[in-house]
C-alpha cells in the first residue's frame, strides 16, 4: 500500500512539472521575444542593443554614416574647451587605454583585435610620424541597420558599431585612417554606467544626457557615406568621375538617400 502511494505521489510530481513547463512555454513572445515558446528566435546579441528577432525583419538595409563633430549640431559630442578633454573621442580613448574596458578592433568584421599599444599608435600618430591632438580627431563613423520590424510594426535604427577615423588633413594629407572599430553594444554598456561622460547641453547643463540616451534620441547630425549596394562602394565612388563637382554631387546623393528612407517610413501606412 505504501509503495502504491509513493508511485501515485511521483506520478503527480511528474504531471505538475509537465504542466509548469507547458505554462512557461506559452509565455507571450511579445513579453519575452528571445526565449520561451515552441520556437527559438535568432537575434543579434553581439553588436546590437535592440531585441529584434530576425524572423520579424521584413525590410533591412545597412547604412554607414559619418558624424563631423565640428558641426554646430554636434558640438555637444565634440566637447568643450580647446583640448576637448570631455568630448566623446577622448572619453572613448580613456575607456580603452586607462580602464581597458572596451575592446577595439582593426577591421569591420571584428576579426583583428588591437592591443592597447596598437590603438595608441593609431590614435596619436599621423602618417608622417607627427603627434596629434584629440581635437584633430573630429570624425566618428558608425554602421546601422534601417529595419522595418513587423512584430511591432515600426522602423528601427539599429546601430552595430562605431569607427574612430583620423581625417586626411590630420593624417598629413595621406588619406583618412581608421583608428579602431568598437561594438556599439560594448559602447552603450560601458558609458551607461559612466554618467560623467555626457552629451553636453550647453544651453542647460542640468539636461545633459549620457551617450546612449543621446544616440537613441538621434541627437546628432550625420551624413550617409555608404548604403548596401552590390559593389560595396561609397556614395562618393558612385559619382561619375567626369562630374564637375563630384563632392557636391556625392553630398546631394547622400541627402537623396536620406529622403528616400524618410519617404519609405512615411508611406508605410498610406492606403
């Protein structure tokens, strides 16, 4: 009799456990889109801070942008004073060198990690061997995906990585030089815990923002340098070489692409 009771008790435990698993498996995927349910959903958890399921991407195009920190709209990222010590470029440098808290790489595919010594050489030394100043590093490039996500029926700018760039004028006019690539997810995870590094509101310093807040609010002005195309070419490279002003035409083509994205977003709900 005692053994029979034990068997019934074990059977009850098994059934209860199975029921709990069923309940857990039926958690709404809108609540937890990456885990529970009958299906497992692929996501980019390496570069992106967005929780976008790959199956929910109905439209996606990659866009490479450049922020020129010298522009008036971007001075909040450039920093204050002559040496720009509180600007985003110097803050990234300190995170890499002083705290060894950000991984840096020499290529866009993140297959060539850089040592701190290599990063310092790239950062401070121009092509002719001269030392430079932080304020001379005024280009900050980044890659993002423009995505229409069907689960919430909205468009999303999903930033993937940042690229520190030495301008050609700073690099002894030998062409621009990539200093390093940084995963955007690493960038956000570091600076959200370092509130002293901020997008500076010069009109109201009590409303300055952390870098992740500034990027998510799109508080910068950028120019599109490249978008997904079969030749993997820059917009400037797609301009006819015989054009009388190829730089201006490249800029106009960049604006045209921006308006194309805007028109795509605005026309999503037209009937």
